[in-house]
């Protein structure tokens, strides 16, 4: 659904980033490597994304590189 989100880093927390893109704050679950790769708050950052939709909810994951993103596609079951 979303290939990537690019915008300003609004918040950085352990395991999470909020990227402000066009006035919308996207909460992304991220690895420690992605949070560490993110620039300081207020700086622009592109995050590659994966939207996980399950019966009990949805979660948006963010990755600093396409390579890190590709790891999640290997571990997901095929539909």
C-alpha cells in the first residue's frame, strides 16, 4: 500500500519513529538500526514501509533501507 514515506522526523523513541509527511504524523514501528539511522528531529528522512494487517489490528513498520525491508518479506507466509 505504501512503498515509502518521506518527511520530517517528528519524534524518535526506542523502537518507534513519527514521520510528519504532508501534515500527517505516521507512527512507524522500527528496528533499533532504523531509529539510529534517522537524522535529528526536524530533518527529512525517507522510510521504506510495510503495512501489516491482521485480524487484531494494523501496524506500520518502517525501515531505513530496502535491504532491511526485504527481510520481512522473506519471513511472511505467502497468500
